[in-house]
């Protein structure tokens, strides 16, 4: 089950990693990030609200089959 706690644990794994935004036609700079957690692959789609690193918007998070 995807919970807020799981998302926070997944995001903690970024830990200063160098992410590049996806190509997107619009005002946002969305990111797609794949990570392993407990030997299972997950993907997160997110962006920063108003390009401010203090406001993070998680669009989707799910396991990869």
C-alpha cells in the first residue's frame, strides 16, 4: 500500500541526487524518479510548487510491475 510514510521514505533516498526534469509542455517541471525499496521498484512523479523547493507536489507513486 502506498502511504505518506512510504513516499517520505522513498523521497529520502534522493538525498542530494541530481534529477533532471521530464520534457513537458506546460508551466511545471515534472520529475520522474525510479527507486528500489525493500527490493521492489517504485516510480514517483512529482514537481515543485511554483518552482519553490519548499513546496513539493507528488502527482503519482506506484510500484513497477
